[in-house]
């Protein structure tokens, strides 16, 4: 799935009754629909596509959230591992110093 750049929640359904859709409406009317049916059909088509975009967006947001959470967990685990190694090294050095003392 391609990365979605813009949130489809911000999309607004076009005005299918407006002049920019006259040619498409005329084709639908020529195929036997009324003007209102043609507009409703265009609206329904857009709504279906919009619902698909919303579902894809929500999946993407959840996937990115999970990836970020996984990255944060890995970073915490690595920091904890580094801390433990540092403590072990300090303890080893402390023992070495104690062995050298009379």
C-alpha cells in the first residue's frame, strides 16, 4: 500500500450538482437516470471511495503508531542492556582494584 500523505478525514465531497460535473451528469442522464439520480450516484461513488481511503488511512496510522511503539521499546531495551553492561564493567573494575589492594 502506498503511503498516504493527506488525512482523508479532511476531504470534502465535491458538489456533483455543480457545473464541473455537468458532462458526467449528462452522460448518466443520457443512460436513463434522472438528474437527481445521477447526482446521488456520483455522491455514492465518491462516498465509497472516501470510506476506502479512511480505512486505509486508519490502518496506516495504526501501523505507524505500532512501529513507533516498537522502536521505543527497542530503544528502552537497548538502554537497559547498556546500563547493565556498564554496571558489570564497573563491578569487574572494582573487583580488580580490590584484588590489587594488600
